[in-house]
C-alpha cells in the first residue's frame, strides 16, 4: 500500500478543509488585485480633451480680438440726456383765469390760444381812458381857440398903443417949443400955455402907459393860453399812451403759444389768480437733440458729422441714429456758478467733461414718449 493509502480515513476527512482554505486564499489574492487603481492617463493620452481646450482658447482670443477691434471704433458715455429749448409760458397781465383751452401733453401750434384771463376790469379801464382822451382833446380845442382870441386881443392892444404914443410925442414937442420960446423971448408964451403943455404931456404919457399895460396883460394871457394848450396836449398824449397800454393788456389777456410743441408741467386752472411772470405751463419743442458729456480724452478723434447710434432708456428696443452736430467751447466746470480755483493749495487733475450736441436723424422721436431729461447712451463712430 502507498503512503496515501496508509493515511487512512483521517486524511480523507481533512482534504476538503485544505481545499477550502486554498480557495479562500486565492479569492483574497484576486480581490486584492482588483482593489489596486490603474495609473492615471496623461493629457497626451486624452486627445479629445486637448482639442476642446484648444478650440475654447482660440475662440476666446478671437472673440476678445473682435470685441477690441469693434470697441476701438466707437466712443460712448452714459452721461447723456435728451435736451431741447423748453419755453416757459407766463402771462403779461394779472387777473383771474377765465378759460384754459389746452390739456396736458397736447400739441399746440404757434399763435394758438392757451388760456384767457378775465378782462372786465381792464375793458372798463380802457373805455374810461378813451373817454378821458376825448375830453382832453376837446379841452385842447378850446384852449387853442382861446389862444387865437388872446392873440387878436394882443394885436388890438398893440394898436391901441400907437395913438397915445403919437399924442405923447406931439405933447412933448409942444412943451419943448414953448419952453424954448419962453427962454428966447420972455413973456412971449403965457404961463398957462406952458402948464397946459405939461398937463398934455402927462395925460399922453398916462394913456400910453395904460395901453402898454394892456398889451402886456394880453401877452401874459396869451402865454397862459399857450401853456394850457401844451398841457392839454400832453394830457392827450398821456391818455393815448395809457389807452395803448390798456389795449395791449386786453390783447395780452389771451395767452398764446409762441412755438409748436407739446404742453408739459401745466399748473394753471380756471379760476386761478395769476400775476405777470408767473409760470403757467411749459411747451416742449418737437425738435429735440442729445447733449452728451464726453470726457475730454474721448474727443481726440471725434468730429462734426460723425454718425452716432443712440439708445434711449425709455425705448430700449429702438436704435436711433444721428450725427455729431457741435461741440461746446469749454468744459462744464468753466460755466459753473462757483468755478474751481486751482491757483492755490494742492492740485489733483480731474478729467473734465465737454458737452457735445448730437442731432437725432431717424427715426423721428415724435412717435415715442421721449422728452428732455431722459437718459441716452450714445455711441459715436470715430474710426
């Protein structure tokens, strides 16, 4: 018998256990082999990922380059707004508003009546001034007639001086002759004759002086009449001037629109008492433009006539087109109420902004709810 046969039944019973142990050890070894991770693959071992990264980098560079090439052709700013010459309407006369003939946001034409101010008192004052002017003209006519009558009286008084003056000359001549004769031939002329000649001279002088006083009185009356005529004429001129002023007040009682535009900021209502200079409403013109405050460093290539694309915040879906119309000759700081004083102390350079006027060409903004003060982003093509 062999050695195996010599082991007998005990060896045969132990054989399954040994087999099981060997199989368990083999299973554990196989599991340990599976738990070990394989070494990672390098980038070269992943060509697809490498291609994707390269494409992304090239696309990013291309997009950045295209953006830079496009952006360098334009200058833009967000410090811009719609602008226009707003006309503020105020009355020239005071009174109670009788009618308001326009409504908010309504389009008005030049000469269209906006409001009417009550004119009852003004009309009464105007009629009174007209009556006063007519009365003063009648007084001028009367005074002028009095001047003519007084002038005739002056002429008549001067004529009355001629005869007494001649009588005085003759009486003086007679008296002189009598005295000469008395001196050469004493007793040739009686004393009574000399006394009579002296009395004749005195009487002629008295009549002459009375006539002269009458002339002077007539001339004084003529001067007074002429002065009255001048005063009455001045009164007529004053009444006419007041009448014209009152007539102008009557005409100005109708407040009219000076330009074509749209009503805005209306504060007047019927029954309100208004005074000259009080703002009633504003008229926004239909012709508007954009005022863009560009940095002074952005104006190097900017010129009049360059095209502009406008994006208005109110209508962001519409691209408006325009062109550079003009540049303000001076930065905004130069026109400030209190300009900066840089001659003393430390100085820090600050880039200034210059207002640029941009005309709006198309489409017309009349069809959109756009008005002064609204924000705009202009994009000026400078290259």
